[in-house]
């Protein structure tokens, strides 16, 4: 997958991963496509990934072996902001 970003400093997936680690969010609580993909896969977590088809971004929760989308986003920055909200950070 191409590393798509909005070009705004501090709003991309790598910055989000840093912010979550600095906030003390446990590694198994979240999954960020191409940046933070814990192995083995935790049983449940909040996620950010490219939407199927590669247009835009999706945030949601993974529970009981299934991805449950919560929201679709046009920009990576919006998706990152929403994942922070889902995680309470």
C-alpha cells in the first residue's frame, strides 16, 4: 500500500502512533495499517486502515474475528483524529 498522507505535519499515521505510545495506550489496544500492526493479532482493538478499494480511510473496532467499521474518512488526518477519539486520547 502507498503511504498516503495529507502533508500536514503531525496529522499522519506515524505521528498518531507516537502520540498514542506517549499517552501510554497499550500496544494491543490499537492497529494502524502499515505503521502499528501488533503480532500476534490481539482479540479486539480499535483500528485505522485504508478503505476497501483504496479510496479514503476507515476507523472501527475489531471484535471476535471481524472488522466492524465505525466511520469512513476522506483524509488520513480525519481518520487519525477519529481513532484518537475512539481510544479516548
